[in-house]
C-alpha cells in the first residue's frame, strides 16, 4: 500500500527519521504531494542556512580525459572530440573577473586527465587563493600526494560525483572503475582535509528508484558537505547518444529528498534542470537547493566541454535573477567558515 504524504507525515518523519520506504515514497510522490515536500524542504534549508543562496563561478579548464564513461562526450574513445587546456594566465584573468563581480568561490573543473601537472595546478590554486577566493576542485582521481599540494595551496573543497550507487550499473557506465574505488577516493579526500561533494547522475539507462534511494544513503554515509543531482542528457558520439533524457521532475523530488534527509548540505541548482524545464533552476531552489554556479569557461571553448550536447550555460545575470525570484539573498561560502 502506497504511503499518502501529507504535512503531518512529513513532520513526523522529520522528527523520527526517514527510512528506505519513506525516501522511496518521496521519489514516487504525486504532484500535489511533491509541493508539500518542496515547501518542507525550503523550510529546512532556511532554518539551517537562512534564506540565502551561495553563488560560485566555474571554469572548465581542460577536456582531455583518460576515462571512457559511456555517458560523456569527452570520453577517451570519442575520436571527434576537440581537446583543449587553458593556461595559467587565462585562468587568473577569469578568476579576477569573477572576483570583480562579487563571487568568492572559484570552481576549477576538468576532465580526468594527465594533460596538466600537479605542480602547475598548485600554482594556479595559490594565485587564485591570494585574490581572496575559496577554491573548489572537480578534477577526478589523481595521486594521493597531489591532494596535500592542492590543499596547502588553498583548495578546500573537492567534488567527485559517484554517479550511481548501483555497483553493476556503475561498472557498466564507467568501464575499468569500481564503485568501491570511487567511495575510497572520496574517503581519501576527507582524510586529506577536504570538504567533499558527490551525487548521482539521474536517468542513466537501467537506474531504478531503489538505486536512487541507495544514492541518498551513500551521501548520508559520506557525510557530504555538498550533495548534488544532475539529470542525464545524452551526448553525441557516445554509446548512450540515442537514450532518452532523465526525468527532471524526479530530479526535483531527489533534491527535496536530499534536503529533508541530509539537511545540512549545500545543494546546487544544476544547469541540466534549466535545460530541461522552464525556470528549472528556480524550481530547484523551490525544492530546497541553495547553490548556483556561473559558467565562466571562455565562449569559444564551451561547446567542447561536452558533458552533454547543446548545453545550457548559466550567466551571472541569470543566476542573480534566479536567486531573487526564489526570494533568497546572494551570499558566499566564506560565510560558512566564519
């Protein structure tokens, strides 16, 4: 018998805790039930963080990748990909522009690659940190010894998506890698002093509601300070290019589930929602999200960072308008460290 979600049920579960079936009920909720869940998620967000949204800037600085993930256009086996890497001076110029626009978290993102060295990245982090920017990394798996270099240079957060908590599906989607190895690397990041972020790619072929529940429990067990969900969109030239997109409405329910279940975690409104839904990122904020990231990758290179085809790029004006529309006050992550 399906659980009927109402305000009393939500309050009871907030007090007693959510079990597997409760989370499953959230993910399969009706539209009317979902609105109650979103309202409760906003309330929890505002109680924990205040009515605030955290703004970041991202630059995608290298797209050469050693992995062959089935869903990604930058995969090693995609012969049509155009490879690029930004240099130190270009990155500092972009970071300065972000700083001048009031952004204080700079997100350095790259495909998993050996195209840039650990010492080179350390020097980039050092110079950006000296501007007064907090540096967040999303660069995949490298040598463990690199982590201390980057941490000492000023990087303090690291995002590594686990993509799916379904072991078999993970190994199918990421040939040559294991879910256990991914989790171990996230734990290694924690050991080296990083705040960590992770989350699933929702809508992968073969993914189930039960595995999404497993994703929520994995995020809880990791005690992730940053928890996210992106919706699968096919990329040209990949084995999944003709697969259907993921369901953004289910993605919104997943955001609410993260907020209600995990509470004290930063949750981004990712660009995939804006691509798939009218006012998609605003709707993420309405479901409990509290982070938005401005894309500052140079325009001439953006379409070569093909995490999916025909991407939506978040501009500064769009990000700030979305925050205002959600009734939130723009702030920076430095506030969380004070």
